[in-house]
C-alpha cells in the first residue's frame, strides 16, 4: 500500500513539531515532576512537549487526508 502525501509542507511541519515535542519530553525527564498542586520544574516542559508532539501528530495526519 502506497501512502499519498497531499500536502508535504504540513507533513514536514508536523514532523518538526513531533521532533521538538519529543525532545522537550526527553529533556524534562531529568527534572522532578511534582504534581498538579505543587508543580516541579519538569511539569511545564512535559505538558508543553506532550502537547506539541500531539499537535504534530494531528498536523502530519491531516497532510495525508
């Protein structure tokens, strides 16, 4: 089965978002996480990196439809 890329710019943008999101998640692992009431220094980069990677998946998937 061959995948047809309808919008290559969106695919590349999605891959860049995924790359930076995963990078932020990996870098945030070395910091203490905390919890929602007492956030540690790794909480915000983890949430931001996860959101960015999820957004990248959505953008990359839309480039295939």
